C-alpha cells in the first residue's frame, strides 16, 4: 500500500518572516485534522530551511529543498550541496522541476547526476517529469516522459528506488490554473508505472510513489487524488496558503 505524499513547493516565495508565519499556521491547522494516512512535506526556499527545521521539530512535517548540485563542495558559486541541505534538516529534494529545466536549461544528464548524488546521500529525490504544451498537442507526451525517466534514472539500481519519488507535472498545467483531467493524469501515471516495470521490475513499479503536479488545489484535489495511480501531489500555488494546503492534506487522508 503506497502512502500518499502531499508536498508543498514554495518556489521563490516567502521571506523568513513569511515562512515562519505559514509554517505556524500549518502546524496549528494540522492539530485539527486527521492526516495519518499521508506524509506531508514542505519545501521552502534555501534561506528558510534551517529556521523551518527548528520550527517543525516534534511535528510530523518533513522538510525538503527545491534543488541541489551534485558535487560535494568547491568552486561552484551559487550552488548548494546534498550535505548542506541535509545539515539544514532536509529529507527530500525536488530535482528536475520544469522551471529548472526550462528557465535554467538543466539537462537530463545534469538532473541524473543530481538524482544519483541525492540518493547516495540518503535524501529522497523527487524527480519531476512532464511534457510542454506543444508536445502534448502533437501526441508526444509519452515519448517525452519516457525519455526523461530513462535518462533521469540512468545508473540508479533497483535497491535505491526506496529513495525516489516521481512527480508527473505537465508543464502546461503548472501555475496556469489548467490542470490535467483526472483521467489524463491517471493514464500518464499508469504509463510511468509501465516504464518503471520495464526498467526495473513489477514490484518496484507497484511501490513507486508517483505524485501529480500542475494547478492542484483544494477544489480539484479530491478528483485527482482519488485516481488509482496518483499517490499525492506536488503543489505550488495552493501550498502558499495554509487553508488550501491543509484542505488538500485533509482530503488526501479521506480517500
Ligand atoms: C509546482 O510547483 O510543481 C506546481 C505544480 O505548481 P502549481 O501547483 O502552482 O501549478
């Protein structure tokens, strides 16, 4: 039985004070709802990680970073290592987000190095994949996602998959208010399971947590999260307000 994972990706939002406020609201809200069937993760900006970690200590909230570099240390100005985010309390790291791929031109090869480093460092990597609008319109979505997964997981052996989560995020649905229909999303999640089964085995595919991301919110979460192959959400906009994030967590628990 796969546990649901509800992950908030705050992107480049919330300074220290705003982060502290949002985390306080989430902690207070969690005391009033049932969420024992779901894991909850928040991924603030790098500067807020350390303070957030102190704030969430003793709560079941998990902490994640939005990116990292694959080298251990050295002359890589502006980058952050796996050990650094771990020392700030992170258990998870988002890798290959479409904004990293499209705005910062991260290649599948670079993302693969990061995935390997994250997993070897005992972080859980959330590998994001998804097609852009033109690719969906020309029916290439399966081809694109397959290639991103095969390249992203090159050299990752099956015993390491315990530290991997995949997030399917159709790029045309991120931050646009347009979400994939629950059927479209579930179909892709099933396809991703087939890819994992082909690359590894059926057991690995059955156990892999696959999140949906792309304008998931408190209104559409029930339909999306109740699909057979959707194991949670990677949530941008709706994770920036405690009410909507808490509602999604609560809904995930009741499915
Ligand atoms: C995301 O940041 O991964 C995301 C899916 O954003 P949004 O929920 O705002 O579409």
